[in-house]
C-alpha cells in the first residue's frame, strides 16, 4: 500500500511501526523483499531507520564474508536455503543489490 501510494506518508509510517512492533515469527529473508521494506521506510520519511536496516541486513552479509549480494540471507540462519541446501543458493544475485539504487535515489 505504501509503495503504491495508496496511503499517506503518515499512515504508511504507522503501518511500518506496527509491522516492526509485531516482529512476525517468519521474517523476510529475501533481499528482494527487504528492498521493498527499506523503500517503504524511505517513502515514509524514515531515512535513519532505513539506513540502519540496510547496515543491519546487507551489512550482515558482509560480516559473514560476502563480497557480493546473496539471493537469500537470514541473519538468524545464514545457511538457510529455499532449495534444501545452501550449496545451490546464488551468492551473486542481481535482485539483491538494490541498496545501491536506494542510496543513489534517496541519499544524494
């Protein structure tokens, strides 16, 4: 709803606050989905929170030795795989490099 601009920035901020507060049991582990979360934060004026989240999530990959962006990253279980084995995960995945886009778009 936020990315489609179906709600105001203020309403979007309230939705995001509630989402973070709820801490769903199964969080987002795809950088692709996390990109949308971060962009929603930015669209609602939560620039500091977005930057901290990018450092936490994509920086977490770096702390586990990444030098490219992975297809899947679960900070609580870096070896997680949707394929049953992390050996077949993509460790250089174009859909995961969106922080570069977000930094250029929102942090000039």
